[in-house]
C-alpha cells in the first residue's frame, strides 16, 4: 500500500513540475503584442498606435472617432501621443468610413502630408514610410510624426497614399 501512495505522490509532483507557470504580473492585456495580435484580438472599430516597431511598448492610444490633434485631450490620443507613433493598426469596422487617414499635421491638414491605412491593415515600422509630398515637394518620414487622424471613405485617398 505504501508503494502505491509513494507512486501517486511522485506522479503528482511530476505533474506540478511540468505545469506552466501563470500569473497576473501585468495589467496590460497585451504585455508585448505584435501588430497581427493587436489586429486579431483588439476591439473592433479602433485605430491603435504604439511607440515602437511591431506594436511593442505601451500603447499610445486608440480611437473610434476622429482626432484632430493627438497632443490635446478629447480624442483617443492625448498629451505626448502626437509625433510619437512608430507602428499603427487599423481595426476599423466594416463601414463606408473604415479607412483611417493619418496626417503629418493637426486638424487633418492633408496638404502637409497624409497616408491611408485600410481596414484590417497595420504597419509594423513607420520609418520605412513617408507622408505624401508637401507643396514644396518634400516628404516627411511617418515615424514619430503623426499628429491627427480621420476616418474616411476609400475615395478620399489618392492612389499613392496607401500604406499597410
């Protein structure tokens, strides 16, 4: 009888040794997500922005509606979010206004450069992209430069303005 108890105890201890360790070390639902994980597991209807490539780091913000100034309270992006994004995800819902236009300047000033991101798309590293040309022909890198966004229809985006 003692051999059976010893055997059961050994099996139980072996099971504990191989059990995965879990815990609640972080309150962040995505401690270090990838952009594809954000797109598949985040709430629908939002644009998300992150300070590092591949959607790493603490999320800057998310917004269902338009935000004319990522540096001001009132939208999904506030305070230090302006000119801080390196990766973005469009998890918009199917709708005529499911494209997110990202602007180099506040108040949706397209003449200073913008780019469009389709619903379900993401950009893991904005350093590889520039905004559309400014009136003087120059282009600004998108990384750490987005200052506003607006949900638009597909027809609002010029042929060369798409990213993602």
